[in-house]
C-alpha cells in the first residue's frame, strides 16, 4: 500500500520552542521512529511543513542589508532541502542501511491569479506581540495575522495545480525508496 505522511512545520518545531537545529532534529527523530515501521511494510511518501523554518530564513536574510532579501521561493527550496535532509538522516538511523531514501526539491505549479496572493494566510516564522508585529509590518511591509494570543507573519499559499516531475517520485517508489517531497507545499512556480 502507498502511504503519504505529512509532518506539519510545527511538528518539526513545536510552538514556542526556540528555532534551533537541535530542536528540529530531536522532533524529526521522534517522527521518524514512528514512521520507520510504516516504511518497512509500505511504499512511503513523506511531506512536511516549513512555516517556522522559512520564517527564520526570512528573518536571517532581512538582517543582512548589503543585498536584497532572497525571495520566498528560494527560501522554500532551502527549507525543503534542510528538512528533507533531517528526515532522511533520522529515518535512515531507524531503517536498515539497504532501505533507499530520497529527498526531492518539488516544483508545484500555481495560478498567478490565485486569490491567495491578495489574502495571505500561511503563517511563517516566530510569534510576535502586537507592537512588534506592527513595527515589522511598517518597516518591512510584511503582513501579520493573529495566531492565538500572538501574531505571525503570513504569506500567500496558492492552491497547487500540478507537480512538475511527478515521474521521478513514482520511479523511486517503484524501486523501493522512501520519498521525501513537496515540503512546505512545494516550491511555487508559475
């Protein structure tokens, strides 16, 4: 049977936890211990969120003012590789050496006229108090929305139309590999 497991970005970095590599690795380890038995018995595709991680990269990028900040598609690709690596490494520690694992950067076609571009809803990065969110919105042009009793930056999350390169995913599954793909919803392209 083919099983698709989706790990939310907050499963890899729990709400309120510091945005450290160690915390993400520990949380990936917990998830992979649960996924390893599935990988031994079934075809397994793993996808993951990236909200906290892409937000952290955006914050780091905005701190270096010598160049323009990197666009979100490049940050999404970075997080897809980083998180894929963590999952691949931790799952590999749980599975026999012979079990193949593959992390793929996944391009997802989106419609440039998708209404999500006018009403961002995907939370990224850490939580902020209202005053700090207002300051960053004014200073950087970011959009913030309430998240519980705090605020988070939000970015567009357009609906996917199709996955570019689905054939390698199918080929890898057919050859016994666990496939880690479409992280953060995939890298949106038009």
